[in-house]
C-alpha cells in the first residue's frame, strides 16, 4: 500500500511528537491507529465517519475533535486549540 514509504517516514516523525494537530484526515487516521495523541480540526459538515457532534470518536481513543461551530469560522476552532495547548503547559 505504501510503496514509496511516505507514511512510514511520517509515522516515524509523529512518534517523536507529544501531540499531532492536523486537519488532514490521512495524518489523523495514521496518528490515531498508532495511538499517538492527535487533535483534528473539522469543518462544520465533516465526513460522515466523524459524526456530527462531540469531541471524541469511537475509532481512536487518543484523538480529540475540534469542530467548527459555524460554517467557515476557523478562527474559533483554532482559538479552542490554542486554549487546549495552554492548558497542557
């Protein structure tokens, strides 16, 4: 599946991080399946796999979802991510 080895390298880098923050679902799934803490920024109407509400997913226990509350408003999503990072420090 990963003939070029791109995801092998990506996984190696992610394993060295305390937290992955992404809006890319391929990266989110890779981190989630590897048990790496990952926060995912989701748009107002995300893919059906993420459901429509809540900040958790049944797929990965180390994943936290940050959903847009208003379509197109990314600043609020990243304000919550910033606040979450501050709480970690």
